[in-house]
C-alpha cells in the first residue's frame, strides 16, 4: 500500500468564483425561504386576529387604548381623549361583563 500526500492545492480562480457564487445563491435561497415562511406565519396570525376582532369589535378599541398608552409612556406625554371614549368604556365594561358571565348578557350590577 502506497501513501500519497497532497499539499498546497490551489483551485483555479474561475472555479473559486463559481463555488463562491453557488454558496451565495444557496444562502439567498435559504433567506428567501425563511422570509416566505415568516410571511406565511404572519398572515395566519393576522387572520386569527381578524377573526377575534370580528367576534369582539371592542377588541379594536382595546388595542387602540394599548397603543395610546405605549405612545404616552415612550414620549412621556398626556393624551386627551374625545368625549366618545366614554361610550367605548361602557362597551368595554359590557363586553368584559358578558365574557365573565359567559352568557353574552350584561352583568346585573351594570349601571349606565
């Protein structure tokens, strides 16, 4: 049995460029696949959120209030709400009460 030892092998520049382009194309391909999978997951979550909002319209108002609170905290601001906000609070109270009772009716202690 003979042992052959290879040292200092240099690939031609053209082959090195081809291999580099192939590796870059593979990285781009994986990146696009990951981005597409992320978009698909995102679309699914948005669809779920839309279903929740369709069943519970007050969810949009709750999200709006969360966003306003986050903005106020970030900017150390005071937010002045329009008068119709009180209607939103009443709707929210009614919604929370019906969720707690589970029957879709307003709780008995709900006062207007």
